[in-house]
């Protein structure tokens, strides 16, 4: 007796004929997870951004060539701090918007997907 069901070409078929479950994630949950990953990595990015002035030349040899002034370093730190706040705000906003859309899905829509 042959099985006449259509099998998806994207899913691997085991030897016994059963279809393996795919690793496909729903678009909303995938996007939500990537936004969460971005929010988790933001402190690491912030650490790297704040450590950049450590690698700037000091110019302690007296001529001051290539040295960055203290005011320039403070402006950099303040701009980096503001940038991190802005990126965090954008990521949180995008995550909240995704959660709001997930909550607004009607129960009848879940079966149709």
C-alpha cells in the first residue's frame, strides 16, 4: 500500500517514511528572539564602545602629536552613552510593538496560519 500524501520537499523524510519536524520558527517569534538577543548583547557592545578611549594615544612624550584631548574624550563618552540609550530605546520599542501585535492576534487567526 503506497502513501499518496504530498510531502514537503523542504523537510527531510526519514527511512520509515515519516517527515522530520522542521526547524522553522514563526516570523514573529524569530524576530522577537533576535531583538532579545540584541538587547542582551547591548551591554557588551557598550563595554567595547566605552573601552575605545583606552586605546587612544596619550602623547606623553611632550609633543602632543596624535593625542586626544580630555574634552574630546568626554564628548566621545557622552555621545557613546547617548547612542547606547537610543539603540536600547529602539530595540525595546520594536520588541514592545512585536508583543502588542502578538497579543492582538485573534484565536481564530491562529489556526489559519
